[in-house]
């Protein structure tokens, strides 16, 4: 992870601050995080906070 952050000129304190802004207190809550080409951080938590689940199994 450290190497990946360095490749985009970021560091662990930056990541921790971003995660705190999103309401995460501990990086161990995160399943996966990715940074897109615009610098937007996408985070998928182990325990999803989804309030409205859409069942797509019936979509054709």
C-alpha cells in the first residue's frame, strides 16, 4: 500500500484523513480502496452501510 500511495505522491496520513472524512475510524474496516484518475477515492467497507438494497437478480 505504501508503494502505491507513493506512486501518486500521497502518503498514509493523507489516506487516513480521507477515511476519517468518510466516517471510518480504522483502516481495518476497509475491504478495498481505489483512487481514480481524477483523484477521487472509492472505498468499499467490510460492513456495508447500504440503507436501500436493490435486488438486481430479476433484471434481464
